[in-house]
C-alpha cells in the first residue's frame, strides 16, 4: 500500500509527460492536415501568382535560404528588433524605478502609459520618418514605443503586487537600496516582468514587420518585412509565402523556446506562476 | 547552537518600551492604536503580548521591529533608540508568504545569514542546513517553499529567525493560521528551541492557552486604544498543559479579560474571540 502511495507522484509525472507527447502528436497531425489542404487547394486553383503550393513555398524558402538572401534579411530584422527591445527595456526600467521612488514618477508613468499604450506603435512611423528620416533609427523608434509601455506597465504592477510581508521580511534581514531591489523586489515581481517582456516582444515583432513593409533600410538590404513586400511587387508569390512562414516560425520559436524555457527555469519552478 | 554568543548577543538587557504612543491615520482621523505603554524585556525572557483584536499588540510589535514610527515615547534596544528594521530583531510573521519563493528552504536561511550577518557563503549554508535540521526539515532542505505545508513554512521562518541569532526574536501570531494540532506541536517545538538557545522573545497572540504555554511573562492589553491591563508571571510549573497551575492561570486571565478589570469591558467582550479549543 505505502509503496503505491509513494509511487503516486512519479506516476503522475510520467502521465504528464505522456499527455504532453500525445498533444504534440495531435498538433503534428493537424499541421500535416493543414499543409495537405493547402497543397490540394493550390493545385486545384492552379494559379501560382495568387497561391503557390506548399511544395513551391518550401522550395522558395529553401532557395532563398541557400542563396543567403533570406538569412541576411532575418539578420537585419532581428538586429533592429534587439536594438529596439534593449532600449525599450532600459527606458522601461528607468521609468519604473522613478515610479517606485516617488509619487511624481508614479504619476508620470501612469499618465504616459495611459496615453501611449492605446496608440499603435506603427501610427508613430510617419512622425519617426519626419524626425529620423528613412533608416534604422525610425524603425528602432517605433519598436521602442511598442516595447516600452506594456513592459513598464507590467513591471510597475509587478512591483506593487509584492506582498507587504515579503517586503518587511526583506528589510528585516537588512536588505536596503540595491540589495533590496535586486535581492527582493525584482525576483518577487519576476512573473509580471516576464509576462511584460513576452508581451513587449510580441508587439515589437508585429510592429517591426509592419514598419519594414513601408520601406527597406536601403533598397538592397531591407529586413524580412521588406523582403515580403518587394517579392509581392515582383509577383514572386512563393517568396512572399516563404517570408510569412519565417515570420511565424521566428515568433513561435521565441515564444515557445525562449520565454517558455525562461518561465520553466524560474517562476514555474518557484511556484510563482499565477 | 547554545554556544551561539555571536556579536549580536553580547549585550544584555535588550529592550525597553518607554511611554509609547502609536497613532495612524484612519478613515475617521487620527486613531490611537497604543496609548502610554511601558515595559522592559530582560535577557532570556519570553514576553507574551496577549489581547483581543484591536488592542494594538501587532502594531506595537511592528513598532519594535522598526516598521512603524512611534508617535510619542521611545523604544530602545540595548539603550539605542529603534529607528528602522534590522536583523538584531528578527521577526516571524503570521503570513506564509514571508519566505522568498525563489530560494529553497536552506537557501532562505542561508540568504538571511549572508545578508544579516555577512557570513561567507560556505559558512552560511553550513549553518542554514544545521538549523533546517533542527526544525525537522532536513529532508526538505532543497525544496522550494511552495511545495511545503503552512506549518513547514512557519518552521522555515522560525529557523531563519533563530539562525541569525538576533538580540531579540519578535513573533507576530506565527501559528494563528495553522490547524489546532500543528499549532500545538509548533508551540512545543518553539518552546524547546527557545529554552535550548536561551532566546529573548516577544510573542504576540490572542490565544490564552498559547500565551501560558509559551511565555515566562504575559502582558494583557485592552483594546481601543491599546493599554496595558494586567501582567502575569508564568511559573515553570504552569507551562505544562493540563497541569493545575496552567488551568488556574488560564482561568484567571479569562476572568480578568471578561470581568471588566480593564477600562472598557463591553468593548473587550465584543471584540474578544475565543481561541479555538485545542
């Protein structure tokens, strides 16, 4: 009897693994079915300009990867994104720190976020073009805008939600100043910070692809959005679909690999996931 | 760790509370939570602040912890006025979320030892594991707090407070959120830890039986505003549950809290919650 009781958690754990793998296979089957439907419909339609087949899209993806064009475009997009994301995080951290330190800072953050959060970042692109001209600074400007507000809002809410008992326990141990912030506040607010980073990433990625459609950094070396746009103009529809596929794949990879891993290593392990 | 006479424990006669008033801004203006309370805590004493809700006992303990300013009077630790929180007064709270969720059981204790006592990492971890074992959690030393029961979390908080070896331990109804059985076991274990270490303790509770079990001296507070109403020295013989002396002192506090020796008997009666029968 007692042996069984001791085994229970282990069996539950392996059950969870089993569940995970069946869900994985289910998804794989759905994906395969979608690809098949796509292929069948495109063949029936027989118009590669409107809808290339799945096979043609994969071939286009392969070719533009091999000739180095697509990887270069992805690299351009990602480097812009990382620059904007980094600046966004730095500004969000500064604003949140100000908000944590003073009432004026708190009201400043509250006012700015309520003004700018509902404004789609892409709507600022005309202004950015006016200020910074056609080039990376304009793109980075809109990305920063996309990241900054949701992240600052999430961080601020996270800091405010740290339980008073935990704060008192920290100060009781002699934490103060930086050791209080880094040793207590930030890890305690990590669930909110992580979800803010996730949200900021998703906004930034969408905004970047949209903004890149308006112009390339230069005619030869635009990002992924520009790749999609120019290929549409040249009626290389298979390349357009290949570009879209890459946008989806990168979004999925960051969400499922980077953020899920971060979450599993931290808040999930610590039982802080809400 | 009975030989634990670290730098924190060298000075005796730890704490004095001198004509202290505590006030806070409530909905109806300034509320006086504690009025003109004075007492001193001697080395090795376990002083219990006992009273119904609203008597300001927790507020008073927080002021001693340095989390609240005094409106009048002074709280002194080893002769120096208390101006803020510090690890010379380690506090155990009632709430279970006083542990750092991102650190393991031993990690929580080790972190406190490094931050509060400035111990090097190895030494902090060695002592942390020792204290975790002492509260009976050796098997859970590497578990994260969210996997523990409420009672186990309180044990970790107690281990953390003891490990730092403060001048005085402050306990704010640490067992109030536990079920009756665990509460009783925790009281016994806390008592033996205190006796082994010779700790100086202020323990806040609204349970009369808990006060008699834990304390060497009991201060009864009456509510609205909190004032000292009575003082009991608990003799060694009365500490044993079920003994005649235990029942006698418990009945006497009962009678006094209900009978109206404190200034506002109705208020006391209305607010006083019977501790659950153990």
